[in-house]
């Protein structure tokens, strides 16, 4: 397309988000002129489904749950007075608690004030808080955030050791809806042990963020933790960043959570507009559909030209892939849906994988995210001319434009989301934009975007492995003095079908000197 | 496949890397029994090409360069005595310099010792050092590493501000082969300005890692920087982690670089074996070929079950995608090759995108990386039982097995690389394994894996944008007093074809209050 035609296309299809300083440009996507018209019935269905969801329908029928993350930033649209006041009261409660910590009205037992926050959670209880913390954090944060987001004991210890003597001034958040998810449970137990080794009282520095009456809730009550905040069953993990899960850690850090919520609320209004051409979330969803054939045929490469947005692609990986990556549609047909998401940041990635984007396999569409203000206070923050009249930020902007052009020349599709600046309001709006787009796309592809049935399979298989581990240890102890090779051991246990699993378990136990301790004679023969 | 048949397949195809404690399991990949035989001619060609490369052929003909990263860990195999002694002497020089810093024989002008290292580089000059630093760092590191890897002035300032008063005890590494790459150049200039604002002498705390007689080399000489280390033209950026680029920062951090080199050297020996069934790199390349049809049809999902390997997928993104993502084969035919790479870590990703891997679009193959030792000192590091006789590490291992099984049940392919432990030697070996696999795969798909012609296009397009920016500023200054809309401005400049680019440039300048300063009257009318 000629540049003058492209410029017309840019202006024709640009969506401006009034009051947010955000635009969405789809001019470099390959849709035909007739595309929006042809998709009109589908997108209307999506608008209707979204209305039903927002008014409290059971939008996640498999789990018999409402889906209420949009209520979190505007409680007045929640379907019942009870939910409305729960949201408002909880927000007040969070702000009140955080304010007391900041004012040193809540202090740890053996230090004059809290200096650090250790947040223990996984998936939705980690990715959102990590994104916000990194995107909006500064060297002047009120408290410094740290995360334990796995069941890797070495990783857990590394985080705790990095705190050093500041463990005594660290507020610990344990975030788990059920309290039964092993990763945060294990992270909590290892952290409790570290507190004990340091002669500190865990309970007196611990806060639970969990479902009412969950296992974790009961522990927090019985041990008199300093505070508990609720998690609601109508908020899914991957959309919980504006619930207590995200609010508590980030407010403690000193981030303006009201602005985050306001930005999301404003974007929610804009993405309720029932005209796909004026609704950036509908437009995003339609572009995903256009690019992937509605079947995940292309990957979504997310390239923010901003260091602060490095974790956005990882956040969107969960939001998009866990929501859309489904085997069955809502009628039970096998569809194997989804869109793969990856990316880090520009221009850094231009020196990594953009070579392939431009020249290699054409299996993706790119989404650039551009931030116009180079610093938080343009004209006041120091910035040098790296060449005559040219700043480092001019290069960043130039690299975005250059890469966009280079991809277009090779027939690679891209979109661009441009933000005036990167602050709490803008980030809240971007998150809300993608949440809504995922919801619309779920309807376009006729899948339930609010459950995650595939996650259970891996957990169940893992539970089987751990049961087998206990059976192995029991068997070896019961047969102390005998030696076995792997096949004999499996046969002896009557578990011939599990021989490979037994092998991997024994390899792991032996590497950690656990079998040596428990059954040396047998181990030595394996 | 029945579990007994799978166990046989596991044992039959398992490759053990003697002396490294690393195995490669390909039993869950879908290749046919005849696959290895059918690929025999191709893999022999790859062995021959690798021999030629290692003996000093011009393996990167487009840039008329030798490709010598394998020589870095065993200088004796380098093709000339000059290169051999250059490698050895440089290694001694690095170790000597680092030792003096650690022993406080080299100290900053206004502090008793160096406490931090600020490494400024992008692409291959950042991703390798970042991976090693994060994978092998501890709370006892001798110096703390920080990275500037972009031309984002806000990101640059955030890193510098996080150093605070420790700027005076920070050793700065500027890493750039030519010295002309804008990102590190801009990072250096912003850092120099920060030193000046703090009343510190940049040159007295700065080290250059650059090509001999490059622009950066000349600056370092003329300003009497404290040290210079060479970058060689026979080492490409994405394989430079065992050259000065990686050695200097990581040795300063206190990481055992000799062990890293030794692990790589040992893996190099193993991956020279001219039998695909015994050569894990040849096997990896063949599995990539099998999974992707030799055409990038599937994405490579890298899932290390280890916090320390979080950055491995990002490192491999560059190594694999920049090497293999090529438009032309070596004969000049359009092939659009490549393999997309993404992933973070297990079990964390099980709570993010593994839902899609198991149930969604089957457009990937997974590579699990498992580390058997849960802590650095099994049996000595503290570890609690999170359930009876079960540790957090048992869960991590169980989750890997569970996810592998869950994927297999749904017909999703996976490989597993198992390491006894994660240390410098093992990490060096893993890096060398993938370097070699990429080289073999390049021959299998008949492309030049050692250049990156697509990177230039984006740079050139960006340079055009910056030229245009200067022309706009000049034009507005020359026409002070007149006002224009965007189309009039483009027409007035005789740049009608660039109207959209002009628009984006003006948006950016205005957002940063630069046009206001320079041409308020015109800007206000735009």
C-alpha cells in the first residue's frame, strides 16, 4: 500500500480512548474493508454476552460462578448491594491497613517499621502484582516488594537470604484462594521455618489474602496473624490484579491504586460501547480473529517500547492463553483454541528475535506498545542530547517506527497501542482493555474464557507421583536389607506400569541424599 | 503408547553426557523409528560443516567472518597460534583485573572499594551476562550486577537512581563491538551525565569491552578509562557469553568462569561425536526438525523447573530465533525459516499458559529442563517437610512429571534435559549444547545461522526517522511565525510521502515538550 493510502487507513481506523490518552492503530493489519461488516453478528453476540456477564450471570458455568472483575473498579455496577458494599468496604480496609503501615502505626515486633514486603503466591496471585510493581515502582517506593512464586526451595531460600537482617522488618503476604495450592503453601512453610531460624514470630508479621473460611483463613485466625483480606469466588485468578491480590502489595509499595482502578473503570466504559469501530477491546478481539483465522494460527508478539512494561507480555501470556487455550467450545465440540503470546521489550528485542519476525517464519502478528512521554516529568527530568537535538527517547521512538515499517515491508502484521504516558491510570486501562478483549474473543470463538480445566490434569498427575514416592519409601523401608534394580522394585511393588515414574522419583530422592539416609542398602544397588 | 513401551523408548533413546551429569530424553517426541536413518545424509553434512567451521573456515560468508565461539573454551582448537594466544592472554588478563578489583588493588577514586557493577550493552552483550548473573548469583556475590540494555531514558535513570550513593563505588562496563550501536552509546552518555551530576569522574570508573580501534576503544584511550578488553570479529554477539562480554561481568560478580568454560568445553567434545544417537546437540537439532517439519511449523516452549533458569528462554530466544529466522537459504531461495521460542519456568507457568499447552492449539513442542538437586548442598541446606516425608522440591519434581504426562496424554510433544545440579559447569554445558544444536539445525535447513541481515532494515528505517525529525525541527524554525496542520507541514517540506512518520515524530516531540520549546507557535496549531 502506498504511504498516502496507509496514512488514510491509519486515520480512518484509529481508535482514541477519550480521557485516557490511549490510541489503538490497526492500519498495519491485513483485514479487508468488508471484515468489520462480516463480523457484525458475531461481535453483537459478544456485546450481549458481556452485558449478561456484567449483570451477574453465571458466565463461568463449568464452575457455577459469576465473573465479576469489572465490578472491582466500579462497585456500583455489581449485581447486588451485598457485593457492592463488600467491594467498597474492602477497598477502605486495604487503604486503612496500608496507611497504618506507612504511618508506622502497625510495626513489626522487633523493628521500628516495615521496610519490605514478601508476597507469596503463584499464577494470578503473582503475575499481576509483579507487573504493577515493576511498571510503576521507583527508587522512592515506601516498601520494597519481593516475590516467592514457585515451589523451588533453592529459589525460595534465595529470596529470603536476599532480605538478610531485614527479615525482621518484612511484612509477609500469603496469597491463596483455597490455601490448598501447594506452591504458596510450600513457600509459606519454608518462610515460616526461616522466621523460626531467625528467632522471629511469623504470625506477628503475616497477612493472609484468601477465601473466607479457607484452610489458610483458618490458620491465620488460629495463629492470630495481623490481618486477613478476602478473595472472592467471583474473581478469577488471572483477573484478580484489581482485587485484594493486587491492591494490597502494590498499595504497600506506595503505588496509587485509586488511579489504577480509575484507569480501568474509564477503559471499562469505553469498551462497553456497542460499536466495534469505537470500541478498542472489540477491535483488538476482531484483529486477533482476523490474524489467527479465529483458530490460533498465529502467535501474538507483544513488544512494548518501554522498560517498565517488560513483564506485560508475561502477564498477558496468562490472561490470554489460560483464558483462550481451550479444548472444547461451549457446546462440547473439540476446537483446540488459543493464541500463543510472547515478547519482552523494544528496542532490546530488536537485538534478539526481531530478525526472525522480519525475515523468518510468518507465524505471528505484533502488538507494539508505545509511550510518548520519555520521562515522568517531560522538560524537568534530566535528559541529554545523544546527538545534535536528538535524545535517547527519540531513538526509542525511531526504533519503534523503524521496526513497524520493516515488518510491514515484509508483509508482517502489526498493531500499535500508543499511550501518552506510563502511570497507574494508564496501566489500569491497558489491563482492562486486554481483559475485555479476551472476553469478547471468547465469545467470537465460542469458548468459556473463565475456567482452566487443563490445569487440573497436571496437578492430579503430580499428586499421583507424590503418592507413589511415599509408597516407594515405605516399600524400601519394609524391605530393608534387600536390593533391587528398578524393574525389580516396580515389580515388587506391583507397579510395573509406573516403572519410569519410579525411576525419576528415585533419581530425585537419591540426588538429594534422601534415599541414602532412608534406605542406603537398596539405593546403592539401584 | 503403553507405559512399558514408553519406558523402553525412554531407555533406548536416552543420551547421557558423560562427566557432566546431564541427560537428554526424547521419548515423548513423535518421531518414527526410521527417522534417524532417513536423516543420516543431512546430519552427516551438518557434522562436516561444523568441522569446517571449527577449523577456521569462513562459516559466515555474508560478513566474510570466521565463527569461533567454540575456541573460547578450548583455545588449543583455534586455527592459528595468534588466536590461541589472544584467547589465553585475554582470559588471564580478565582474571587478573577481576582479582585486583576483588582484592581492592583497583578501587574507585572516592570510595574504599567497588560494590556494584553497571553493565551497559544490548542483545548478545546483555542477555548472556543477565542469564549467568541470575542463574548463578547468590546473596554472597562479590559485586552486585545491574544492567542497562535499552535506549529508554526512564529505564536508564531508574537503574542509576537505584544505585543511589553507591554510584561512587560502581564499576561501569560499556560493551559494544563497534561503539556505534545507539542503545549502549546512549546508555553510556546518560550514565556519563549522571556521573557528572554526582560530581564523579566517569572515566576513572569505566571499562570498555569493544573491538580494537573501534569508536568506543578510541574514547576509552583518549579519556584514560581504567581498562579495555577486546571483542573479536570472529565471535558473534549471540554467542559471546564466553568471551569478554560474559566473562568480565560475571567474574566480577564472583562466579566461577573457569567452571563455566570447562562445562562448555566438555559439552563441545560430546557434541562433536559423529553419531547422532550419541550426540545430544545433533539429537536436539533433529528433534526440532521432526517437530517443526524443518519449517518452523511449531514453537519451542522452554520450561525449566528451576527459578534460576527463568532467563534461559529469553537467552535461547535470541540464540535460536536470530540464528535460524532467515528469509533466504544459502543458495538465495526464499525459505522464511525459524523457530519461535518462549517460556519462563515451572511450575509457575503451569498456573499461566500450560492450560493452553495441554488443551489449546497444538502448535508447539516443549523442552523441560529438570535439576535433580533441590539445593546447592543436599542434606545440608535447610529444607522442611511440607507434608509427611515430602519436600517443596518433591512437589517441583512431581509437577514436572505430572505436566509431562498430561501433555503426552493429549498428544503434545516434549523433551526433557535433566541436570544433576545447577552450577557454573552445568550452565556452561547447557549453553554449549544449544549453540551446537543451532549450528547443526542451520545446516539441516541450509541457512546461514551466523548473520542477522534483518536487523539492519529496522535500524535503517529508524535512522530515516531521526533524519526526518531534524528536518522537521529545521523547517519549523525556518518558518517561525507560520502555522501548519500535518498535511501542510509535510507538503511544505516536500515530504508528502512521509506524512504519517512526521505525525508520529511530532506527537513524540510535543509529548516531551520539545516542540513547545522550539516552535511553540507552529506546534499549537498542529
